[in-house]
């Protein structure tokens, strides 16, 4: 039976198209603001899906390792070609994964009703968030500290089939976007709120095909293609 709504794969495709349009504007048409407006929905969708990945992954270590590995690889090539140490989006999402894992640790401690574990896990959450914040003060991270925090706003609301809980989850995620929009120095960042529309129609399913590594590959490839085009024209 076909499930109504948008699958995770559908959301990834929407986000990827939006991201490609955004970067086309940045690299090829910097004066055309429409490209940047369309591109605002990409990061919130990817951030939401990161929370989903953390929630359902069968191998937490591998999930974090793969994201961090791509962050380091892409950063190495980016630094070599641009001499810029601006930390790429993979680092942002790697930090997000760490934050969510610490929240999972805290949640498990509460369920176990173990006072010592609760105190220790709470301290772990605070420490990791503090480390991410300090890192953001020392280095430029794509979408900054609040970009790293955004997936957590989706994760903290439990998954439920009820419309009320779905609305609460979207509202929580939207609340997390407020400080992000305020902190990102892009005049059209307010249009990121349009990402909440496709996210509302997310049906909780992965989709027919396994697109697990789609973003990891698509991101660097489309950036290279766009820079190659820019060097020609």
C-alpha cells in the first residue's frame, strides 16, 4: 500500500535541488537573489534528516564516522584550492550528530532512573554543546553554532502518528530556526521557513531506494562542477 506524503528520499532530492540552485547563484550568478531565496530551504531539510538518521541508525559510530570522514576529506581539498579554513557543512552535521547522541545518552539515563547516570549524562550534554560553541567561536562553521543545534530541535520531540505531535515537532524545529535565521548573515535567510512545508508532509518512511550516501557524493561533485564552469566562463 502506498504511503501518503514525502519520503526521506523525496526530501533529500528537494534539498539537493535547492542546494544546487543556491550554489549556482553563489558561484555563477551572485547578483541574482532568487537563487539564494530558493536555496534557503536546503539546510533545514538536511538538518531535519540528520535527526532522523540519528534516531534510526543501527550503527551510531559508523554514522558519525562517515560524516566526519567526508568533512575532513572535503575540507582538505577545499583548503588546498581556496586556502580557506571555513569549516564545511559536513562538520556542521557531524557536530549535530554528537549533540543528538549526548541527548540520547541523557534520555536513556532518565529512563533507567539512575541518579549518577543522569548527572553524568547531563554534564556530557553541557560539555559537548559548550565544545561546539567554543569551536564556533574559534573557527567559521557553515551555518554556525545554531546550525549545529538545529537537528536537536527536531529530535527532542518524540515521533508519533498523531497530527498534534507532528505539529509540535514541526513547531519545535521552527523554533530552532529562529536563532539560526538571526545569526546567519544572509538577508534572505527568512525564506528558510518555507522548508517547514515539505517537512510537514514527511511520512516517516525512507523511500523505495537506498540513498544513504547520496548527499555525501552530491555535495562535493556539484561544487566541483560549478567551479569548473565558472573557470571556463
